[in-house]
């Protein structure tokens, strides 16, 4: 993941996108609206829902994590604003599906062991 973020930052910075550096790995027990989780802005935080956003001139990203009846739902939305945003999302969209699926399988195995 670190290498993927480095590559992303190098290429994206050529197009005026700020470097995000990746995820810190810092565990948080609480988070409040208006705070940042790494590069995401916390738009809404409640016991059963977390809404995160990241916006720049190329695209807007929203991620919503919600839990209902012990079922985790992850919804993501990306609105692209220009050609760079659309091109950026081609490999990123595919990579995110693989990465998120892998992390969710790992989480499921971890929870099943408990």
C-alpha cells in the first residue's frame, strides 16, 4: 500500500493534486464531525454510520460506512470534474475493488476466529 500511495502521489502531483501520503495506521476509538482521518474529512459520525469525504479540483469522493443489524455496508461515490479525474479513476477504481475486498475478507476471518 505504501508503494501504491507513493506512485499515486508522484503522478498526481504533476497534475496539481496534493500528496496524501497514505494511511497512518493510527487506531482511533472516537472521531467527530469536522476532524480528519488521515486525508479524509469526517462529514458525519454516529455509532452506526461514518461519512468521509475528500475533494479536489479533479474529483470528489464520499465513503459511507454503516452498520444495520450487524451488517456492514460500505458505499462509495466519486464525482469526476475533468478528464484527469476520469483517467485517474480507471486504475484506481479497479485497484480499490481488489484492495477493499481483500481487507474485508481479512476482517471476516479475524472476526470468525473470535
